[in-house]
């Protein structure tokens, strides 16, 4: 029986991915900052561990508690939406610390065991905005684009050890908590700059007009992560969701 460790499982993509692997008879280590075992199905193959990907001690403890794993899914991330002028450098650093450095740190933590066994898979969940830039997402997009580039080079480094590194690119997923979390950070930062009011209104109006068939569902991401984890022949970048697939095909 194979084992997957997934970060950011408290909701959205991470939660759905944990359920998806459980349904396919994998052992699942679901991690989150504040563990909530009740949100996942009861299973002897499930462990829920505390993990803060911005904390070195937390990473060390979680990886040690997890023991041998076959796949690491770096899903934990911070959502944020604002013009650059409305984004403090403290906020930018927090976003990069979680989305970019946290992904690097988790990958680094599991590589010794993968390299020793000469097998393993790292799946990094980024975003389709790295392929098609969208307004008000400059800092968020930069943090995810860095992970794309990081993963490409990491895959080259790890090829001699039979370790794969892949990227999953979700589209816009309004049914997840990404938007709510982003709004909370925007409000805490003082909202959008007045000079960008018309642009903000236009962006939100465009999203409101997007049909349900043009968005990403959490299960779309879980399916793409599953393929990245289990199919050695899959491409390095996998779009997830109807909108992501459409955009990726146009690039």
C-alpha cells in the first residue's frame, strides 16, 4: 500500500485530494495547521498531522511522524488579490513564505528518503494564472510562477534518482475557501486602493458572469494530482478544471 502526504487539507483542493486517495486504497497523511480529523472519513489508512509549512520545526516533526511516503503533494497556499500598490511588502513576504518557500522546504525535507529508495513523486499545486495573467494577482501569480520554474529544474536534478516532480495548474475555483481567505487578508490590509476602484469592479463583474461550466471544481484538481502521482508518462504540467484546460490549450 502506497502513502501520500498532502499539505493544506483543511478545505478545498487538499481536502478533496485526501478523500480521492483514500477512496483508492492509499494510506493518506493529511496535514493542516490546526488538525481536524472530523472533516475526513474515518479510516485506518488516514492520519491527520499538524503542519505549518513556514515553520522548520513543524516540517521536521511532521515528516518524522509521517515516516516513509511515496508521494508528496504540496498544496498548502495563501490566496491574495490586490493591486501591487495595495500590497504591503510584509504581505508579499508572507505569501512567498507559504506558497514558494514552504513548497521548497517540504520538498527538501522528503528528498533524502526518496533519493535513498530511488523512487518518489513530488506534485506541486500552483495556478493557471501563471499561464494566463489576470488583473490584481501580481504577487500571488509571482509566488506560484516561481514554483513552476522551481519544479522544472527540480525535475532535472532528480531524474538520475528516479524521482518525478510535476505541477498541477488549477483554474478559478469559487467553491473553495480561496476567495474568502483572500478577502480577509484584503480587508486586514485596508482594502483596495481607491485609484483601482473601476478595475476592481470590472474584475468582479467578469467573474460573476462566468458560468459553472467554465470554472474549476476541487475534484478536478484531485484527479489531476492523482494522475501526476500515479502516471509516469503524464506531462510535467497538468491543467485542472474546464477553464484551466481551455486556457492551457490556447497557450
